[in-house]
């Protein structure tokens, strides 16, 4: 039985400070907030590519321009594509697709 990730909240995200190395805060379902050494906070979706089974990271955007709620919505859309056997990153590149706000 897998462990369940503790969901992030707004306060945790706002108080995430840069460290000597980049680090990741996980929200579950593959959604991650990468905190960079320069202080930027970027949303990533980490998933297994449906065909090759390789681990892929897909960037959604930066916080606070992209809120936690929007990042979770984009993650649901991307997870839906993965369950259909479609790589969301490749789909975005082929279709010049942007997730809907």
C-alpha cells in the first residue's frame, strides 16, 4: 500500500524559501513545486511517459502567476491524457496546446 502525500497549502508555498540547492515540495498526483536557489517557485508535473515508461517532468508555470488551484487543475487534465495513453508534454508540443484556465 502506497503512502498518501500531504497536500500543500497556500501558506507553505508562500513561505518556501531558497536553500543552497534546488528542492521540491510535493502536492501529490505528480504535482510538484520546485523551489530554485534564486528564489523562483515553479510548478512541475512528474509522470511516466505512456509508451516508453520513462519519467518526464512537464512545467506548468511559476508561482504566484499560476495559483495552487490552477496547477491542480492542469495536473488533472494532464493525468487524464496519461490515462488515455497520450503524453501530455508531447501533446502540448504537437498541438501548441495550452491548458485552459
